[in-house]
C-alpha cells in the first residue's frame, strides 16, 4: 500500500510539474528587435601625412555616453566606406574592447590635432581583451577589420571630418 501511495504521489508531482512547465512555456514571449542600421551623420577623410587623401568615409558619430558605450555593438555588418567616429572632450589614453561586437574592426586612435597615434588591427569579435591606444587620443575611428592595411593607413596620417546637419 505504501509503495502504491509513493508511486501515486510521484506521478502526481510529475503531472503537476509537466503542466506547470507547459504553462510557463505558453507565457514565454519572443521579442522581435529591429536590426541596428547605419545612420550617416558625417563625412570623414583619411589623409596621408603628405596631405593626399587616402579615402572618404561616411561616418556615424558616438558623442553621448550611451553612444560611446555601445559603439558598433550588435551590428551584423558595415559597408566598406563606413565607420564610427568617437568624439571625446579630452585627450588621454583610450582603451576599447569588442564585447557584443559581431564584426572584426580596425580601431584607429587620433590625438587632439587629428593625427593618428596608433592602430589596433583586426580586433576579434566578442573578445573582451582591452585594446589600448599607444598615446593620448581624443578621436577614435572604427572601420572594418583589415582596411587599415588595405588602405595603407599609417601612424602620422590624419583625419578631417564634418558633421551633417
């Protein structure tokens, strides 16, 4: 008799658990999110130390704290001639990482007079390793990984940019 009661109790618990699990699954809602898309907010020119223009890019700007913290996170892709320019109020050693960033990036650090200080090439997606500048930087440009080599970007090159109103 005791064994039968134990089996019935176990069966009742199993059935109860199964139905409560099913009810929980019914309550689970999938939230659809819109993909984050590029918004052109300015134009940027990559300029050799000699003054020759290397490339022209459409840029998105990261100026607010939120924009600076999220950067290119959660983006699935970026066109070849697009980038994100981070603009800071002061010049100091900066460090970026690739948390929640799905595409490889070249991270270019520029000082207050827009001269390239250092490059972190082909930063690995989703890697949380710190990627510091090799000197004080006021501007940071993120472009697709590998483009700094393809375009022959070198320390000492400069940038010039303008915002689109």
